[in-house]
């Protein structure tokens, strides 16, 4: 950032340390809820643009052919890790909000994300 950008849209986890160090000022978040790690930063929706929601997410995906038993073991292990208070606390310090989901819930969430951005991507002419 180093004084070279006037404006950027980036993830909270990228800018939180810079904001805490006073190297940049967060203007608004594009999430649907205020972030516990930046509770004083308003949402774009609160500033008059309620349809502008772009949430960053991190999830674990596996090959479609992965055996169901292996998927279940992996899911249980991840779910267990996300109950460890120090891990959840550290993720929060980094700007992450943990939202454990079932495999079906995560798949539905990803599908909703794809659907919500399809029109904008198509209108932009972007190609994958």
C-alpha cells in the first residue's frame, strides 16, 4: 500500500494488521454483518448500498470422487479443530469469523455465492 493506492477492495485479513498499525483506514466492509475484529467499521449496506455484499470465505474442498467415509473423517477433524478456543481466538485476531458448516451447507453456500456474482461477471465480459 505504501502510499501508492488511493482506494482498494481487499480482504479484511489482509488489511487488519495495517489498519491496527495506523498505515491505512478501513472505510467500510462488504460483509453482511460487522466483523468482531473491526466492530467500528461500518458495512457498505449501512452506508446506503444494501445489495453490495461480497463476503470472503475459506473452506475445505476435496475431489468429488473422495470416499464418503474419508470426507466424514476430514469433516469431523476440521469441526473438532474449530472448537479449540485458542484456534478460534487466533483466527478472530486475524479477521476470520468461523462458521462451521456441514458439507451440504458449505456446498449450498458456495452455490449461492456463485449465483450472486454470475450477472456481474457476465456483464463484465470476464472469462474463466
